[in-house]
C-alpha cells in the first residue's frame, strides 16, 4: 500500500462526518478511516479527556490499548500536557514512554480540540516501524482533526 493520500482521506472523512457533532461518533469514524488509510498505522485511536489531567481510551482500531493515561505520563500525556504534536521516531528513546504494545516502534500523537480551543483528547497512531511519521503526516492529520471537531461541545 502506498502512503496515505491526505487530500483523498480528508475528502472521504468530510463526506462521512458532515453535520455530525457527537465527539465519540466522530472519533470512531476517524479512527477507522485513518487506520485503514496507510499500512504504517498499526494502532489508531483516541484518548479522551475525562477528568482534569486524565485521558481514557476512546474509539480505536488495532489491538488493545492502555485504558487510562495521566497527562504526566507517556507520549499521549505529553501531547495533552503541552498541546503540541508529538512525533516520536523511536519510542524506546522517549522518556516515560508507556508500552501498551511491545511491537510499537514509533508514534504520532496530535491534540484534538474543538473550535473554542478546548482539549477534547488526543489522536494516537502507533507503528511497528521506526521513524514512521513526519511533519507532513502531523500537519495533514491536524488539519483534518481541526475541521472535524470544530463544532463539538466539551
């Protein structure tokens, strides 16, 4: 499979999510579409903000994930804490990495915010390949997230 065509993925996601504002429904749809768009993506899912400084697993595709991640731990926690994309070429080199799957080699985590800027959660994509993600992946996926979740409530 070739690398994901982000313009096509964006078009498909826009058509599937048009008019929808339910956060969990949107997360489920995006997890499925993103996961199946590129064979680099071994685990694709969302962790939702459920309490102050706490993420809980949401809709995902792939094997099991960690159920709860505090903002102070791991790549997902770093993204939630800083509000910045985390592109991790080698998870073993990331301080405090949480190994939910022993096969994960690299990771991309992006903040998910609504139009008011409220953090709803994070999108986590794991790969069993080292150095699987780059700024182009982060930018294209962030643009999709920003558009899709713009009208969601907290």
